[in-house]
C-alpha cells in the first residue's frame, strides 16, 4: 500500500500537474505555430521562391533527391515557437519587475536618547576642537 500512496503524492504534487498543463498547452501551441507557418508564412513570404522552383508546398522542396523542404518547415516552426516563447517570457519578466519594484526605505526615526547622544557628540567635537586650539 505504501507504493500507491507514495505515487499518489508524487503524481498530485503541484509541479507535476503544472508540468502536465504546460505540455498540453505546448502541444496546442505547436499546432497553431505549424498552421501559421504552413498556411500563412509559407504562402506570403516563400511563394516567389516556391514558384521559381515550380513547387506548391515547402515540404515538397527537394534537390538531388534530398527532400529538405520538410526540414526547412521544421526549422521555421522552431524559430517561430522560440520567438513566441521569448516574447512571452520577456513580457512576464517585465511584469514581474514592475510587481517587485523596490520601495525606498524610510529614513530611520531617531529616539530621544539617540538625538541627545548626537547633540552631545557634536558639542564634544566643537569643544574638543576649540580646546585643542588654545
């Protein structure tokens, strides 16, 4: 019974659940980025290059029997995902910095005893300096 209890504690920890949610959201985000590359970026930006090569799809691009079009599409997907994640993390860091803006500490308020001691110190400096001059 101890093994099942230990596994339950492990599986239901906050970190494991957060990681599972992140994986699911990442997979959905990957599908969105793949669609963006294949349906938007490729037709708009790469259309002239593909037409020059007499191709309709980036993945059909090949040279000397090597089909590198699929690899180029994967590289494009990766770059877009990396850029999007960078922007998200950068935005989160900016919000975090604003939230954690340091508050300047207030100057210490001196007690009556401390104020009197500072006055005595200042008087001793003045009197000590005058006594040395005589």
